C-alpha cells in the first residue's frame, strides 16, 4: 500500500534523490512517500530542471519496492501513474489529458510531470525485473505565475485555492487504485484507459522528428512504450522514443 508512511521535509534537493539515498542505505519501505515544501534541484525528464514555487504545489516521490514487473512491462508503470494523476485531477475539473509519455496537460498547458527512476535486477532465466522504482510527481496546484512556460495549475483552471494536505490524501487514493491494477497485472485495462486519456489520440496533428515535419495520427503505444503514429502522406506506421519526437500542435515544451 502507498502512503502508510508520509514524511514531510521543508527543503530537499530533490525528493527523488532523497529516496535514492535512503534506498541505498536500506532505510525506506515499499509505499513510503516523501513530500517537500520546496526543492533546490528538482529534476525533470531529459535532464531538465523542475522549477516549482515554494509551498504552492505538490512535490513528492514514492518508493515502490518489489514491483514484480519485468522490464518489458515497465511502460505499464508509466501508464498507471499517469492515470492516477488524471483520476486525481478529474475530482477538480475536466479536460485533463496525458501527453505521451507521461506529461499531464490541460488544454495543451502542462499541469503535472512524472519522473520515474528504476533499478533493474537480473531475475530467473535472464529475465530482467524492476527491483524498485522511485516515482517522482510534481503537480501545479496554487502557483499562478509560470513566466515564459506554457504551464497551468489547478488554481488557474478553477479559480480556487487548495489545501495541499487534503489533495495529497486524494492523490494517494488514486495512486493506490492504479498501482493495484498494475500489481494485479491488469495491463489491458491500463493500456485501454491510457489511450482514451491520451492527448491527440486518433486526431490529425503535426509532429517533427529528426528535423522533418509531418502530419499523422497517434494510433497507440507498443509494449515498450514507443508512440505509434500513422503518417498521413506515406500511410505508414512510425514509432518513436521519448527523445525523438516533437509535438508541434498547440503545445510549447516547458523545458
Ligand atoms: C517532467 O515533467 O519533466 C518530470 C517532472 C517531475 C518533477 C517531480 S517533483 C518531485 C520529484 N522530485 C524531482 O526532483 N522531480 C520529481
């Protein structure tokens, strides 16, 4: 279960790093949550920084031990966490979507980000297993100013101020629900619901990869989490890794 133990720290470099350090000393258990008021070196995907105004947003990491997931199934963890964030946000508004692989957007502005860091172990007959995972989550809640970033927050969307602690408990509920789906191997359900909440799924849109622009429709993700796009001109299915693709439609990266 997630959230049996929740530790709040006023300031950390990064909640993910803090857990990694505790984990290397064997001082953290499955489901433990570390929450911070602010981070001095918050980490985003692709070696980017994650900036968040102090005390305004949810900044946390969760330790998942013995996830019992083979490495080939690792993308289901991404799907489960993304869906937990969508379930959580749907309590407060609508039109939240997952921007592949795991950004959460509202009308094309980013409201939350996920950074999953895993340790792999070699299991039975050379099947690699995820030993443990650090799931870092940043959700913009009460922050109103994002400078040049194309980002938003619950407050900007709903015009309300929120108590972070109340929200945390709601988030832990949705995380427990989705991680349970993962642990009980409900991969088909996770994939189906992930696609139904995926931004631009089955919609024609513009993309860029390796400097070349094209038009296509997202038609799914493969079992490794690669995005599958049906390119309009060639009518061919192209597949992309996280770093290989730029969304050109109605979205500017905020890193
Ligand atoms: C991204 O969208 O680039 C991922 C952002 C993840 C940010 C969270 S905040 C809590 C946790 N600690 C970190 O250093 N990063 C994650």
